[in-house]
């Protein structure tokens, strides 16, 4: 026995779909250029396809520029009139001027850094002055005793403020200075005379430029090393300051001064 038919809800009405019927091409359309998208023929002079509405005569795209012409501002770029070419040119000039100014200001610092690096990586050699002149000296203790290589002989100065000047045959890169203070490097002979615990150093280059530095000495016997780092040194002057142990009947003693250049 067949199943009984139950009640059914009415369905919603659906509008009929339009049926696209191809339009017959006219003789003019059949002679025209086909559409680049769908291939349908179109009459001459149409701008859009009669079937798919695609552009029939798209503008030709410009050929891509070579890579070296895309490097702005080195290469020329295709720009519209009034699109900021003058502004870009001014920006380039400002950037170049800033780079030049920065390089000029940083050149001395960069040169000093290079020289210091060469000083640290290279070796040093002793340099002997050709003349030694003192503003004052005690008899039998001339200033030339500071460069004789013997630490048991010294330059005797009567009071603070006395100076000694060393002149060299040719300019050199002055890297280190070694001072042996007092009457001798021997602990027994060192305290026999007074000592200067500060030296005013003045280095004059071949161009006349002067470099000044204060050297603080330890009150103890033996050599003491000071880095100098001055190029084209021609003369060196040392002035005695801050005496220690200077009493009546005693004088300032400076045993040895050694100069070292970059080899």
C-alpha cells in the first residue's frame, strides 16, 4: 500500500534566469578587429567589446627602463613636468654639502685615530736630540746629562720654573717619553736631591704648532713612561714644577730623559 501524501509548504517563487542569446554580428563587425579578451569581432571605431566590454585598443605600456636608469639620483627618471625635479636637485645638493662638511670636520679625528692605531701596532725606536739647552743649571750638573744614557748623572736646576729644551735633527712621530726622576734610579741615591713631581711638556712641530701637556711624576726611583702621540715633533721643552724635598743646600735633579719615535 503506498505511503499517504502529507501536506507540503509552498516553495518560494524563483524569478526565471535571463537567457543570453548571442547577437548576430553585422557585416561591419565581422570585418573589424577581434576582441583581445574574448575574440568577438567588433566594428571599426568601437572602444569597448560588444560582448565582454573589454577595452579594444589598450594603450601600449612603455618599455621598462634599464636598471642603471632606475638608480635615483644617479640616473635620469621619466617624470612629468613640474613633478619636483628642482626640489630633488636641491635635496641632493644639500646632502652632498652635508657629507663634505662632515668629512672635513671629522678628518682630523680620523687621522688621529689612524696614527694612534699605527703607534699601537708598530714598534718604537729611541731618538737622540742634537742639542740640549737649559734655562739654568747647577755647576757640574749640566742639562746634557739627561741624554747621556747614564742614570747616575743628572741635570741640576736651582729652582722650580727651570726648563730644558731638546732639539732634533729631523721631525719624527713622537710616541713615548721616559723620565727617570731624581739624582739616580738607585733607591739609595734617589732622595739625596729634590725632585720635580710635575713637568710641563711643550712639543713644537716643524710647522710651528705647539702641543702642551702636564706630566705628573711619582715620587719614586726608576723610569716612568708617558705616551705623547705627536707627529712631526721638532723640539721638546720640559719645565720643572711642584718640587719635593727642596730644602736649603739642595737643588732639583732630573737624571734621564728618553725619547721614542715610531719605527
